[in-house]
C-alpha cells in the first residue's frame, strides 16, 4: 500500500525545529538559518499541525520543549544526520571513480585498520572510503555497507562470511605494573588488578583455567566497554589487560606494554569479513579483501618476537 508523502515534514522544516530546540530561542534559530523569526515560528506551527502534537510551550517568557517535542527531537536529529551523510557520500563518490563503505569494530578500526589504510589507498588512488563503527550484525543492504569486519561466528543474514583470522588474547601490563606485582611469574597475576571487557566477562577466568592456575576472584577488577579503553588503562598502569595481540603491536614494540605470557587464550570465535551477496563482485570489495588478507598474513610483529618478562 502506497503512503502519500505530502504530509511528511521537509528536511528544511526538521532543520528549523532542531535549531530552535537546540537554542530554545526562535530568534537565535532564525539568525543561524538566515531566516526571519516569523518564518521559524510558521515552520514550527505547521510542523505541530502535521504531527498533531505541541512541540514547544512558553514557561515564564521562555521557550521549552514539551515531552513530545523532546522525543521527536532525537528522531529529527537522526534523520538530519542521515540526510547529511547521504549528501556528503554522494558528493564524495561523484569526485571519485568508486566508493567503498566499510563497517568495522571500533577498536579494530582505530588501532589496526586506520594506521594501515594509507597503504590501501596508495594502491587504489581512485577509491573513496567511508568507515563506520558497528558492534554487531545489521542489515548492510539498508545501510549501503559494502563489507564489514565481524567478530564471532560466521553468521550474517544476507551476507557471506569469509575467514580473516583467529583471535590471540594475551595478558599484558605496563612496565610499572610488571615491576610492582613481580609479573616475571604468571601466577602473580592472581594478585594483580584485572581489566575486563564488559562483553567478554569470562575472559580472565578462561585464561587462568587454560594455564592450570586457580584464581578465586577471576571477575574482580575494572570493567570497560571497549578494548581501546582497556589498552589506555593498561598503559596508564591501572592493571593487567587480556587483549588481542594485533591491537597492541605498537604498544609492545614501543615498550609501553609488556606481554606477561605469550601463550594466547584459545577462543571459539574468530574474525570474519562479511560481504553482502550483491557486493561480492564489486571491484573495491575485491581489492579490499585481497589487501586486508595480506596485512593479516604480514603483521608488524609476531608473538614469538615479544619481549616477555617470563622469557628473560
């Protein structure tokens, strides 16, 4: 059933509403949008008539959002941001022969992928890229994503998952923590403050069990929602972190982190490239998948090259 869009508010009207809601002042909103105050007031009044709700009310000569207005503001901002993104992506694509949109796990994108992207772009100078951070699978066709870096099991609706690499989780700490807790022996980790990832609560417990070590409080310590935060916390000396080695290659090389024991934690999950079925033959996708596999096969350094306090 086709729905008429005649009653849908325009992006200009949504922008006027968002600006007025941000300033809580129609005069300032008018100045920002280079309109008259009466024009802003008229757009807000028309929007309220379209929606059938009151968005603003006056309280002691001040303009404030109603409860309905506050709820609508969040959705309006999302639509404006999506429209801006669409415009900018289209403009960027018009200046390049191709556009490649990549969804990636946040820390993988910032710590591993971003530093290597100049090499990829040097090999593909006519390719423009768009990078988005995503935590979990989503409908890539709806979001116009060409390829996604996925951790877990090789399952993604509407896409094919290609193996990328296994995960090697190793315990690390700053040199000051290594000295303070005498981490030349891995059993001393039992007394060390532990840094946990919220989405992998059993990581440290599993590592201790794999090493045949008993820790009665494997869940005690500080918790973070991203690996990037654990990396920074470990470098700052807050405790020992259990981290994927590929994310901390630079810190280990620079000496800001020490690998306590190079024996990695074995997990059932792994990293995959998720590619929508209708994007598999896209030249940019083929170029990216070929390139990233070579990067995985040729890391900056290997685990057997690390300077572990236990090996010294």
